[in-house]
């Protein structure tokens, strides 16, 4: 075990938000681009379904793996949305937020000395969870020149007899990069006979732009029986505070995970699951409307970033993040984030949080109003001029 919980290196948007509070308390108008949280309200039909459930007294324990009706609703969604026809309610594990599925996967399949392949850039929690299990991480790298999209040929040489878990993320946090269909097909063909569990993080797959379509590795032949999909409602339905997520996995794994659910969180709140049923079964226009707004914001922010001297930024395929390169200014990512907070009153996240060889990059969330993004670009331009 780790000597102390202090050994875990965690940097999140919540930490940056706390740093910004000092400047806000001094009266400075801080622009928050650090948190991955939609600025929209949860759609009214979903809120109404939860309110009705609460008023009807549906506030008691539910089954550990999820209410049967909700698990069936999710299974139906997965069959249609992700094109995985074999999925049934028995393949679904409901959790309070999507992160527990990541946690349960590491606890179940990774032991000290094992190797875990993670995307780089990638969600920082992957590295933290590997550290908790005393596993070695191996980085599947995407490059700025390729829009940070990972390639199958980059995966093949990383796999060996110690590899126990592969994490794929599409669209990716922090880059918004999709794994292209032909690359996913090559990975599936390579992995189908390997004794490796694939954890497919698909939390942003409803937020893809330019008409692009995500594809789940579990939709390829023989891959559903070795893949755990993690997904949820926070990003697509603006339900971050509801804490509602789920995993899609082989039935045998769902049964094995059941005790972990029971001892860690007992169950997911009944009324939030009822809200989830309404989210997937009710009107979907709100999701499409939010996606359209995010796409406009992406276009505005990325165009503006690429017009700044010494800054480059690939166009994200999805999610709501940009991952610009500030290396020409000679600062580390941490230094640039601190400089922008102190000088421009903008909160961002350090690129080094998201993987190896990423110093000089920072993550910006465009989950905020276009007028705020325009002001942020103006402040960035002013702040960067001071460094020239």
C-alpha cells in the first residue's frame, strides 16, 4: 500500500478554483476556464422527473447494481447509440458518477508490478489510480501534429505479457481528440486474442463536432466480452452535481464488482436513477442544442488561440476542451498557469497534469459563454504581450 494518501499527486480543476478564490476575494473578476463542467442547467424534463420521484417518496435504497428499469433503459441506449446489440441489463453497473467504474476496474484487474497503458495526454485520474495499485503506466501518445489522435501503430509495441489494462478515451480529455474508426478497427483486431482488459472512457461521446461520429471498441467482433465502457450523464446532460454514471461490462465482471459497490457506496440514489431514465427516454433536443453551442464556442476559442503570437492549438473533435501550446514563452505549464492567474485573472489547468512530455501545454475549458471566451482571449493577448 502507499505510505500515505499524501503520496497521491492530484491536481484538479477544483484545486485551481480554490487558488482563484484569493483573487476573487480581492475583487478581481476571475474567468474560470479550469473546470470540465457544462454551464447549462439540467434539462427541465429531467429535473421534473427527479422532483416527482422525491415527492412520491422514492428516496430509499435501490439495488446495488442499479434499479432494474434503469439498467434496462441504459442497455437499450447502448444497443442503439453505441451499436452493441448483445448488451442486456445484466451488463450494466450503475454508480454515483462515472469515476467509481474506473476505481473498481483498477481494484479488480491491476496489482503491483502490472502494466497499464494510458493515453497521453489523458485524464489525470488514470495515473493516480495506477499509482494506488503500484502499477507501472505506459503512455500511448498522441501528438499535436496529428491533433493528439492516437494511432494503432503506437499501441502495438507497448503491449507485453505484463500488460493487464488498456485505457482508451474518445473523445479525449484534455484534447477533445477522437480515435478514428479505422484506427479503432486495427486496435480491436490486434487486441481480440490478447488477455488484456480494455477500459473505454466514453463520457464525452455525445459531444462530437463537424458531423464526426464516435465508435466504441466494444462494437467490434469479440471485443464486448473484454471491454468495460465507462459513461454517464454529467457532460451530455449537464448533470455534474447529480453524480450519475455507469459501466457496461461482461456479466461475470458485473457480478464480481457487486461487492465493491456494496462496501463503497451501497447504491446510487433512487431519484437520480429515475432522472436518468427520463434523460435517456425523453426528448433529446436539449443535448443537441448544447452540442451546437459547444461547437460554436470551440470555433471561437481555437481560432482566437491560433491568432495569438507564439501559440498553437489543434482543433478538438469533441468534448469541451482546448489544449494549446505555449512552449515558445519558455515557461513550464505550471508557471504559465500561475502567470495567467496572477496577470490575466484566468484559471486554467497545467498540461503536465495530463501526461508525459506535455510541459508548455495548458487545458482550457470552453464550457462558458462566448462573451466570456472573447474577454479571456483579450486578456490572454494582453498578458502574453508582456512576455515578448
